[in-house]
């Protein structure tokens, strides 16, 4: 079961892109405008993969999710900041 901790809106200023991670029937789903939803499967702690993406959530010192790093193909470590 995926924890609700990962459900949030994320933003990257360099390309003005908003992304959302949601839970659908205990499945973490990454949603992005003009792209198909991507189901993410858990891996190591705070790490998920699916649909050609690798996603690592970033936490602050209090354990709250504050962003994520996304990699796909030749693009590595693109940081999205939590906005809610």
C-alpha cells in the first residue's frame, strides 16, 4: 500500500510545468498536462518507477515531502518542488 505522504502538486519553474502525484486504488499515479498518466511502482525508500520514469521523493529534516527528482531516458535528476 502506498502512503498518502506522496500525494501532492509539484512545480518546476524552468519550464513552467505543473505535475501532480495522486493515489488511485492504492496506486501512486503521476499526472502531467498533455501526457498520459503514469503508474509508479515502489522501489527503495521514497523511490518509484514506471512508464519509463524513475522518481525519488525528497524530504526535509522533519520528514515532509518537499519535492522530487525525476529521470527519464537521457534526462536525469530534474527537480520538481512541492507547491501545496
